[in-house]
C-alpha cells in the first residue's frame, strides 16, 4: 500500500466539514482546493495532472438546505456530529481522497462538481458544454459510495462499468491490501452522467456511514487506507471493455 508521509487526513476532513454546503455555497471551499485549480462556466473546479485517460470525481455540495455550523464529535478514528446537523462526509470523504491523490501526483483529471445532490447539475452542465473533452477518458472514478468494499457496476439498474473492469480493479485493490468487489446496487452519482461518452464509469466506497442523516459518520483511518490504496493503483492499466451505446441523447 502507498504510504502517506505528509498529508493530514484528519484535519483536511475536519476543515472541509466545518459547515454544511448546500448547492450554491460550493465556492466557500475554494481555499481548501489545490493551487492551479480552474473553474468551468458552471463553477465546477478541475485540475489536470500529467497525461492520463482517467477522470476522478467528487462533489462539493452536501445534502442540506441551509448552511449550518457542524459541531464535530471525534471518538478515536470516528468523526461524527453532535446530532444537530449532518456531517457532510458525503462527499467530503471523496474530496479528501482526491486531494490526497493530487498531493501524491497521481496522473488524472480531477473534477470537483457542484450540485450533485440536486441531480448532478454540475456534471450534466460540464458534459453538455464539452462532450468531446470528456470523450477522451476511458474511465470515470467517483469516490462517493458508502461504507467500504464496493466497486459499483450499475447505477439505477443500468450497467455503468464492465465486469472485466471491476475484476481488474478488485485485483488492484487486493494488491494494496484491501477487499473491493463488484457491486451492482449503485444509486446515482456524477460518473453515471458520463455513460454515453466514457466506457467505464464507477463509484467506490469511501468510508462513510449513515449518509444524509444526523447519524452520519466517517472512519478516518479507513478513509486514509482507501486513499493510500488508490494512490498505489495502476489506473491506466485497467481495461475499457464496456460498449458505449450508439445513442448520445443524454449528451444533447
């Protein structure tokens, strides 16, 4: 497993979750994003490292209707709240993982989307404005799945990545000392938006439990293990076997 030496997972996550972030307030997190990050016309943030056909995604908004102060409760590796608000681990766990991969120089294009909780507004706008840009990628990887161990192969009962891809990624995680396996029970997140232009679109567990509720919590040690494993994976070697349907209606 890739070993972290300088990145502070706990404080990064605590900083990102100081407040709930309803749609429209994503820019309040800009100071925590890496140097060199750019914005598209919708306000999504993105950064490219090296030459890569991998798109990494997370979203900045949380499932909340107002901006509220989060009162953290830290018990060992578990980070939760005092029960008055959600935590925002969905999707600040994913944001933290992407920030770590960036800090380690892992090649890829990193997108931090707005408005996922409102129907993937940011990713839909980005794709509609520039489908050719997104068609360069062979795989889209979201870190926006609950608990641990899931490689999502279906979202809303539609196949979004091939079994060959999931099996190869499972082996990569095993090489990093983690058990991740194909899971067809995905709901919907930003990577599903790209199924008509990117062959392999998945969503990976990120160490969050009870998302969208005041009982939400994150195991920061597990989050670190996931991020460290992800940094050691050879993403570019993964197959791109899913056949994209010859129908681009969702791009228009």
